[in-house]
C-alpha cells in the first residue's frame, strides 16, 4: 500500500445535521412519523382523533408492546440473538393458565404466580440452549416456536378454554375510558424494563455483552448468566402477555400468540434496536409500539381489509431494518 | 491456524461412504449421512414389524410423495444455509407460486408455460430476497421474515381469499406420476441434487459458498464475489420453490387454497439441518438434505400410522432440530480444542 488514494472530501450539505439527527436519534424520527400519522388519520378517518378511540386502542398496544420489550432485552445481547418463539410461548402460557383455572380449579392469585413461573421456565429453555449450550438463537427459537405451538395445540386439542373466573375479566375493563391493562400492566412493565436496562448492573451487562462479548468477559461480566437471563426475562414477559390476552378474549386460546412475533420484532427493529446487538432503548420502542398500534387502528376505522395490516407490518419490518443497517454503517455507530 | 479445517475441505457424502477405504471408518461414522441412513433403516424395520401397513409399497410412495417438495426446495435451502443465511419465506413463496401456476392452468396453460411461469415467479421472489439481503446488508432472517408475511398477503389478494377449484389435471404427472416405480417429483429432486452436488464440490463458485459461510469477511478479502453469490443462492432457492409449486398443484388435484405452504419452512429447514448442514454456515451436503427430507417424511407418516395425535409432529421436529444442531456444534468444538 504505497499510494493511498485520497477520498474526495464529502461535501457538507446544509441539511446534513438534520439528516444525521433523524438517522441517529431514532426517537426524533419516530416522533415526527407519529405526528405525521396522527395528522393524516385525524384529517382522513372519522372518529380517529377522539380520546375514546386513542385511549381504547392502547389495549392492543399492551400485548405487542410488552413482547417488543422482550425482543429488546434479547436482541440487545447481540451475537444474532432474537426470540422467534414469543408468539408460541404466549399461546402455551395462556393454555397453561387456562388449565390451572379450569381443570385444577386454582384461584386467580396462585394461577397467575404459577403462570409467570411457567413463562420463566419456557424462556429458560431457550436460554439454556442459547447461553449454556451455545447454539445459535435463531435456530433454537425457531425450533421452540414450533414445539411450543405444537404443545399448546396438543394440550387443548385445538379448542379454546372458556369459563375462566369472571374476576379475571376485570383486568380488561375501562377506567375513565382507558383500558385497565394499560395502566395496571403495561406502564409498570415499561418502567421496570426501563430501570432494568438503564440503572441496574445487570442491564448494563446486557449492553456490554451485545457490544463486545469478549470484552465483557474480560471485564468479569457474567456472560452466560446475562444471556440466559435475557431469554428468561423474555419468557416471563410472554407469560404476562398470556394473562392479559386471556382476560381480553375472556378465554385461553391455543392460538393466542399466533403472529405476535412478527409485530414484536417489527416494533423492536422500527424502534432502532440493532440486530447486531448493543444498540436499543426503551423509549423509542414504546413510541414505535404506539405507531404500529395506530397504523392498525386507523386502517380498521377506515374499513380497510385487515389482511393489509399484515402487509404493512411486513413492509415496515423490511424498511426499518434497511434503514437501521444504513444508519449504522453511515455513522459508524457499531 | 495450523489445523486444517477438514469440514470445509471434504464433506463426506454417500459417494465417499461407498469407498470406505479412502475416507476411513472414523470419518464414515462421523458423516451425518451415515447416521441418518442408520436411523431411517432402524425406524423403517421397527415400524414395519410393529405396523405391517407401514412397510407396504403404497405407504412408501405416500412418504416419498409427501416430502418431494421438501426435498426439491431443500436443495436450494442447503446452499442458503451453507452461506450462513436462512430463508423462512419459502412457505409463503410456495403459496404465491402455486396460486399463480394454478390460475394459469385454469386458463388452459400447458406444462411448459406452467413451468416457466412457476420458475419465473419463484426466482423473482428469490431475487428480491437476495437483493434486499445483499445490498441492504441486513440479516437474512429479518428480510425473509418480512417477506413471509408480505407474500402471504400477495397470494391472498391474488385469489381474493377464495379457493381455486375445478383445476384441470395438466400437472398430475408432476404430482403423482411415477417413472421406474419412483415418483417423478423425486427424479426432479435427485436431478437437482446431482447438479447441486457437482456445483458445490467441483465448481470454484460452489466452493465459494462454503468460504462465505465459514467467514464472510475473509472470503471477501480472498476475492469471493459476496454480493453475487448471496443473490445467487436466494434466487436459486426461489426458482426451486417454483418447481416445487408445480408438484404441489399436481398433488392438490382440483383445489388450491391460499393457506398453501403454511409451516412448509419448518419441514425444509428441519430436513437441511437434520441432514448435517451446519446452521452456522460453511458445512453441509445436498445428499444429507435429501436423506433429511426422507426422515422428516417418515416421522410425519409414523404419527399417522401409529395413530398418535399429529399435532405432536411439530414438537418432535423442533426437538430434532435442536438435537442435531447441538450434536453438530459439540463435534465442532471437540475438533477445535
């Protein structure tokens, strides 16, 4: 390498700082997108921009929103970590919850506790194979996606479990027009995950692991435990979603989580979580959740065939993944 | 590194097994193809003794017909996984191709046109996958997962959610015809596998696929055209999905629904991974995938014969994927240390 070709100096365009802000600060981009979306729907779709509609639609944000936080916790640990099994884990945990309440006649409190433990166990299965046995997360969670779904169908013989105790449905009631599960479940979960990732040593280990696993190990971070824990937390959050879903549908369904993994991963990627690990935060993921929920809500109100929602979300996933990849390379963020 | 990486240089195949002296017993026992063959034989004998209806020629035909599409698409998927990628959109792509092909033959198209249309649509889908993954430099799971859902919508919109009924029997030969007692679809699969095996073992660009999966950055520095090879493997997989869609329409008979190929990707990925291709890339053979497809078919068939709830089948396949991946990685580590 004798002659180094000088690169043409990059011309600083006047809008470069603004572009940089949009590509690097995902929260800024999402807030602008959200503003645009609300303005668009508010002017084109009747009944969209009402308190009752906006507050009511958060009921749908709870489930995908919590799963997106689960993806955040997992994906941030890097090395291709991803949890494809969240939807199936929700299905299996709902079935478990329903069986406890009906077949074993447990009261609500113990059933909830046991279901949460069961979710922790399902996540630990993934965590064991990924962190301890060191298999790629992609293939492990793809395998458990089908295994959990299969178990949920086998246990219930593909029939939903109804006649759950009516007290459970109280969770899906409204408080001054706001769904209770938003206030009682979603907001506390957001706060807990935020504190976990931001202010605990364990949370910082997750980022360290995702940025450079070898460096994290030399810094005496418990690498195996941290990675295992990320998947276990994901399983626990799946159980939370399972309980909320059972309350909302008033039945425990073996297909409760089908397709939720797509929305969860889309929201996480749209929220700027880098699939390479080490990058991602709670606030943009929450804003992305609201964005996706409102996209669906507006399409529903406008009477568009719901099949297009699946297309929209698939498209958003691909688009935002391309955007993330471009932004990370252009500004050398990773 | 002083230790040569044997897995890249010489993946043992059935051909090598027939020449046991040249590769040695240890390698023969280590070759995944040998263990699957052993499992298949043991399973076949055990089921055949316990359930006489399992061993009948009709049932063997059933198994072969059921997994012919898995074998055909598995050839492409093997190449994708060898490069270190994955394609979970094959099920939805199969549905789009099948719907388009079915609509064409409904309008009176013959076999040549159906073949061209099926392959063109499939290859087009694969090309989009390859371009997005290669140019966008995004992990293949994200792109193909998005495509899985987009394509589902496409096939739904093509038919308007209705079933296509009253199809002519143009493609029946692809579905259930036999040549020398073997289903025609399996001849296609074996022909594809033969070409792919030659390409992967003998052609320089075929060897590049292993290099790419072993270490993409090193491969690029060594002059491998990473972008071209990436686009190539996804396009080929798409084209093979197009071929498989003809088999599918031929087997479906008169009716094609839009939920075609639901969960198809599990069977294909299971066949490839069980067949010894490493999910980390850089190692694998197409012959192994064909045997893997046979094993997947035998397992699914066994559930029916033994009369266990077939809903268990996905659980068993998931567990098998985990088990074989674990074995593969353990063996790798054993060699490294």
